[in-house]
């Protein structure tokens, strides 16, 4: 099994990129990132360490 990590724009080493401002945009971007990896069954894990107000 392989593990792949994706970092969202505006976070960590992608801090210089604009934040994603909508769930639709987030789903579209994640879809593009994982599509090449979906030839086998896979789980998705996500977490949050806070929120913006």
C-alpha cells in the first residue's frame, strides 16, 4: 500500500498560494489531484486543526 499526501493551497509549504474559498472549488481541486491515483480502491482521511472566523 502507498500513502499519498496532498497539501491545500495557503497552508504550510503552499502558504504563498491563495486559499480555497468554497467547498465546490475544494472538491474540484481534490478530484483533479486524486483522479490519477484511483485505479484501485482507496480511503480518504482528512482533519482540521482549527477554523477561521
